[in-house]
């Protein structure tokens, strides 16, 4: 709603300006070209780095200074602190980085983006010469853009961006130069504290409308070059531009989670506090800026460069004000926007991790979808347990020790209601939201991320299919658990135990941090499913051959065992995607993209490295087994070797 209001306001202002002034059209056209060029530059750097900033950002989670340095570097390269802040908000919304690091990235970006003012000051002093280079740069940019290579396309976008920015700067200067012949804006300058507040407000409004402090500062410099604004008023406009740029972050945080909103507020607080200090101490700050300018070597009338110094000084002071009290500052922001405790019962039906802020970037969209898939999985497990007549507390009790099944098995009472209705009421809406979010995220991030989104959708389809599959054995479970034939009753109890065992073992992975341990648990689950398949292990043949169960019972048991295996294998696949996604993806790639020469895909280095580790471990265990004399220890070693064999069989073939 707020975005729409501002969009309408901008259109009204533009129409009014075009109607009343030809110069307004030249200046606004120059601004439009400048912003258009900045879009090309941002896209070009993104293609050239392959989302490198986001990849590095994902790893910066331990040191504030690292996050701040990354923010400064990112803003300097992308020439937009707002863009870096929005990226940080996306990562916070997906819980990929903690709040303290997100705020540090934002603070760093405020310093990094000041490089733009220096570039614009340099461009302005050489505008006459630069305009002649714009067209050749655009021609070469287009030439690179039509190439197949992603890196060359990135260079093409960067060159196009530079060329269009040069043209934009030229038009803005031309507009102000022409304007100065017909009107003298200096006549509207305001002195004193009232003038300071007036021009700070004007700077804020311009930045709110343009959604770019770079564009506002370029306008201020152009006005200075054309002698249409006083130096002091230009500094006040710059203060306003710095405060006004925080509004972009606020807009970006509207659809984010609580940490995204906290980051936006932290940016507002930092810039506003610095702005207030600079407003009241402006007369004392101006001589400091003049001294720095003369020390560097700029003359008294190099106002554009002095403005760049002021802009840089403003943002450095803003960071320095926060750093000594950084921990308390973060806590204060958390206090201002408290986190609402998520009630899983209330949020059972709807999503809790998907938001518009995280959909913009592939890494954050995937992270949010994985978390929501985990939520979907937890919901489906609650439903599965309900169908078996058990509760979440029973599941926790079983996770502590699977042997506790013997204690709670008397509680089992099969749900005789409509499972389709239960599915419709409890997880259908959530499934739809995940599919919709996934489709939107994939549309925004096509190409290389298709496989990631496809795997996540596959996991969610498997989740709902487990619930629907249980419907097929619902009636027979209820029937044979109450049978007078103890053997068929035991087999159906075993069907329930096998499903519960798989559920509890997958749940245990949540508490495991070591990757190899996760793989071992997942492999042991797969081995358990295989070993306890009574169709393949001959158990059912024995029951039929010895006439322990009737033909009708045997038919039902075979069919329901297949359904049970299907449920267990689907749950296992979901577990692999949730807790072992990278390796799962590489295993899938290996099956699809085998190299004809050596049978190994180039995309599976991590997989091959892991296989090598397990082979080495197996070799060490064999050597240990040969020396071991204790029978029990020998048995444990053999069991561990069997588990490794299963892992190798699973991931090597």
C-alpha cells in the first residue's frame, strides 16, 4: 500500500514538472538514465560474481568486523547501500545470519556507498570529456552482452551501466546549466537553523521519491556545479539524503520477519542520530571538512569533492557512534521490536518461515523453503502419530529410547476417521503455500537453481503422500491389531513399529551437528527398512508355508507391507533432503550425469571425497578387527563395517 502511494506521488510530481518546465524534463530524464545505468551496473556485478556477495555473506556469521567489511565492500562494488541492506534483510528473514551480523553489514554498507559520491564528483569535473566516451562504451557493452558467456554478459551490463550513467550525468548538468539562465535557485536559499531544517527535509523528500541517495547527491552536486545552491544548503541536503535512504530498507523489511524489521530500524536509528548531531553541530563540522579537503589537496571552491568528504565523514561518524556500544545497541533494537513467540498449534495450518523479503535471493528462498518443509514434515508426523493413536509427547518419549515402544504400544488405537479430511484441514493449505512460494522463487531465480527448487518440491510431495498412503492400511491396521491370530497381530504391530522407528530416528538427526553422523543415521535407517522387509527376507513365505496365516491375511499383509515400505522410504527421502541436501543432490547428479570416461560427474567432488573417507575408515576398522580378541567388541566392529558397506553401496553406485 505504501509503495503504491509513493508510486502515485512520483507520477503526479513528474507530470506537474513536465508540464511547467522543459528543463525539468532534461534533469529528470538524466536522473532516470542515471538510475537505469545503476540497475545495469548492479546486474552486471551480480552476473560477474555469480552471486558471490551472497555466497560470502552466508559464511560471515562469527565476527562483526568481517560483516562490516563485507558490507562496505559490497556497497562499494554495487554502489548501493540500500541494496546491500535489502540483501541482509533477506538473509535475516531466512535466519541465515544473526541480527548482530546483519546490522554490521548495514553499517559497513553505509561507508562503502560513499565511494559513489567521490566517483560522481570526479565525473562532474570532467563531464565534457566523459560524454564523448559514453557511446563507444555502450556499443562495446552491447557487444559483450550478446555473448553466451555469463562473465562476458556481466561485463556487457557493467559497460552499458557506465555508459548510461555518463549520459545521465551529462543531461543533469545540461538541465541545471540551462535552468541557471532562466531562474536563480540561490534566491530561495534559507539561512540559519530554519534553513538547515528546511534543506534537510528537502533532501529526505527527494531521496524518498527517487529511492536512491546516489541520485539525490548527484542532483546536489549538479546544483553546486551550476551555482544553484549554496555549499551550506548542499550539506544540509546531503544530511537529508542520508536519513531518507533508510526508507528503502523500511520498505524492504515490511514483509520480512522480526529480524529484518529490526535491521531496518537499526539503520534508521543510526542515520537519524548521526543526522541530528550533524544538524546541531553543522557550523563546527564545516571547518573540519574544509581542513580535510585542504589537507588532501582540494581548493576552496572544489565543492563537489568537499561534499563527498562530508558525505563520507557523516557515515564514518555514524558507525563510530554505534561501535563502542554495539552489543547494547543490538539489544536495544531487539527491545524495540520484541519477537513474538510462535505458537505451533496456532500456526499448524499456515506457513511460519515464508516471506516476501527472502524470496528475492535464491539462497534465502531455498533456506526459507527448507525450514518450511521441516515445519510441513513436523505437521505430517503429528498427523501420522494421531492416526496411530499417539501424541507428540509419546514421540518425544520414543526419541529418548526406541525401546520405550514396548511401554506405549498398549496406547495405540488406530484413528477411524476420514484421513483425507484430516489432510485437508491440517496440511493441504500449507502444502499449497510452499508450492506457490517455490514457483515464485524459481521464477525470480531461474537456471542453475531449478534443481534445488525441484528437490524441495519433491520432498513436500513425499510428505503429503505418506499421509495419503497410510489411509490405504488404516482399515487393516484396525482390523488385524484386534485379531485373535497372534501371528498376524504381531506382524501388523511390527508394521507400526517400523514406521515409528523411522520417524524417531529421523527426528534424532535434528540434534546431530556432525555431517558424517547424519549420513550414518540416514544409512542405518535405509538398512533397517531393507532388513525388515518381510517380503524380501522370506518371513512372509514362512508364515504362508506353515499355514500360520490364511491366504486372505497373507494378501493383506503383502499389500500393507508394500505400503509401509513406501511410507518409510518416502520419510527417509524427506530426511535426506532436510538434513543431507547437498549430498542428496550430488548423488542424484551422479545418477543423471555420469562421465563416460571414468563414471564420475565433475559436480560430485564432495561426494567422492566423502566416499574416500568412509573407505579409509572401513580399512582401519578391518585392521582393528584382525587384532581384536574380545568377541563383543568384534561384533560391534563388524556392525560398524556393515553400516559403512551400506553407505558405500548407497552413494557409490
